[in-house]
C-alpha cells in the first residue's frame, strides 16, 4: 500500500517545478485553465509511483481546498501587483505564497490519504487526465459537464502543457 509522505511530496514538488518547461506548463494551466497547480503536482507525484486518482476524485480534492484556493488566488493577485512597487515586498509576498502553497498541499494530502488510487502502468494516462480536467473546466463555464477527453476544446498550447509533464517522471 502506498503512503503519501508530506516531506517527500514537498521535495518532489520543488524539484519538478524547478524544471523550466514544467513551471511554464503549470503556470499556463493555472492562469489559462484555472487548474490548481498543487493538484497537478499531486497527480504527477502519484504518476511517478504508477498511481492515479479516479477522475471524480479530482473534484473531491478541489472541493476540499476551496477556502485555501480562494486565499491563494487573492494573495497571488496582491503579489503580482506588488512586483511593480517594491522588490523586497514582492519577495516577502512570494515567500508567504510558498508557505500557503505548502499548507494547501497538507490539506490535499489529508484528503487524498482517504482515497483509493488505481495502478497505471502507462504514464500517458497522466496527460490524458490533465487534459480531461482542463476540458471539464472549460465546459463547466458553459454550464456543461464532460467526463471524457475532448481535445477539440483545448488549444494547442494547453495540450502541449498537458503532455509535457510525462517526460520528467
């Protein structure tokens, strides 16, 4: 049985996010698709261990971190505005945001530890699951629901972002 370990997950996140292509893809999915990067990193971490969530579990994770996600989004907007004013205040806000991200990861791990993961022998499932989640975000904004991957809904840049992660696992 696989056990989620907080420090191991955090170290993985710092290592994988330091890869420039991964960072750009994460930010694209966060800013353009409203994808929670901590959920994305958790999906990658599980994939590294040949595990995955069920599609519906992603929604459970999102619901479980609604409050911290709102606080992070608000703080992120504030931090981006500070960047033009003061570098030292920006660095402080960035550090605070990192602390908030780590706290949110703890929340995610607590929720995820109650879930059952499925074994995935092929890393390709990760990019498909990310793309399907992005498609769901798009269709929810149009009051529709999607349960399967429909790549016609996603831009080329988003599809590239969804698939870039696999090569780093």
